[in-house]
C-alpha cells in the first residue's frame, strides 16, 4: 500500500503515520525527519537544508525528490509506504508521479487531514511542551513565528495539491479535528473502502471486493467538492453497504428465477410424460 498523508503542520500526520506503520507493516517516509537527520549528521544535504528549515522555508525540489526516490528503492519500502510531508508543492507531486511511473509503482490514496487552523497553534504548543517533558530536543521551527510562516506556505503551496489529487480521483478527506483514535478508525475505513487494505481475518471475496470498488466509484462520482465534505469517510461507508445489499438482492432474484424455471421445466416434463402415456393407451 502506498499512500500520501496531506495536512498542515500540527494536523496529526506524524501520529497517524506511526499508527499506520504499526497496523500495516509499511514504512513512514517523512522528508522533514530525513532532512532533520541530515542536518544532525552534517551531510551536504543537511548543510544545504539547515538554514532554510530553521526559517520555515522549503528545501529545493530536486533535493527532496532525490531523497524520496532513493528511499523508495530501499528493501523495507517494498511492502509499501506512507509519504508524510512530501509532496508539498504541485511540481513535487508531478515529480512523484513521474518517479512512481518509472518505478512501476501505483499510488493507492491521498488522505487529507482537514483541521481547524486556530487549533493548530495550540497543538504545536502542546507537542513542544510534551517533548520538553520527555527531555527531547525541541525542533527549532516549532515556534509561533515560524509556525505562522509554515502555515502560510502550506496554504499557498501545498493546498493546491488537494485539487491536484481530487482531479485524479485519489483524494479522501478526513476530519482531523476528531479524537486521535477516531481519525485512525476513519482512515482505516477509508482504506478498506478503497480496497487498499483487506479486512482483518477475512479473505476478500471477489463479490465484496467488486461491490466495495463499485461503491467507491459511486461515492466518488457523487462526491461534493472537498470543502463541503465534513466526514467523507462515512460518505463512502453507506454506499458500500448499499452496494453489498444490491449484490445480495440481485443474487436472490437470480436464485428465485432459476427455481421458477426449474419448476416450470419439471411441470413441462411431467405433462409430456402424461401425454406420452395417453398416446400409448
Ligand atoms: P515537517 O517535519 O514536514 O514539518 O518539515 C520540516 C521542514 O523540512 C519544513 O518546514 C521544510 O523546511 C522542510 N521540508 C520537509 N519536507 C519538505 C518538502 N517536501 N519540500 C521542501 N521542504 C521540505
């Protein structure tokens, strides 16, 4: 499974990515984490990125695209991956499309965590306080001033990706203001509806898989622009149920028809026998 987590800083992408890693045994590819590691190690990439990151700017596309391309080739990413913090601009998304095409890999879904911006500053402040409590080093870009800049950059450069992936029918929007567990469940439901994961302990039958896919297609066709969708995860759930019901109904009808036919056939045969016997007499 290959997915992208999209959302502004503080939307919970990191937390949800960790849960997806545990649940599905895939790897989290966070460009922010990789760049921070490069800065800490003092590599040439790190030296290039250090200043830009400290002021909340964006590291050049060729640098991040190169990092991601190399990382996807690692054996542990073969099972699947979650891209967190990448792509961040439309040119990066285009580069990713090319890169995946070249590697013969398919993107399953783009999950957008939609949050209320006014809550973000609070969330980041809480994250900083918790990191301090654990004695961890606090990120230099986790200050109200830099966060404001990162948010502005998200709005102008990253938000256009919502339209980009929506047009390509890849986007699923989840209400990121729900409790952490609720968000995790909503993401799981969405991945199930998309057929990106299999229900736990159940082998997917071709009927339910087809029904699920049909439902997703229906839901997507009926989907309103992302802005009005409050809980899109649920929006795909209902049609999924409907489709399964419809499949069962069709199967029942077919069975009834077959039974009727069989009865008719039986009656006809019996009538023929009687006619034959009468003719003999
Ligand atoms: P994050 O941990 O995703 O918030 O990223 C921290 C910082 O790393 C960002 O503010 C950028 O400076 C840099 N960065 C991370 N990902 C990218 C990317 N895809 N493109 C450009 N810069 C990035």
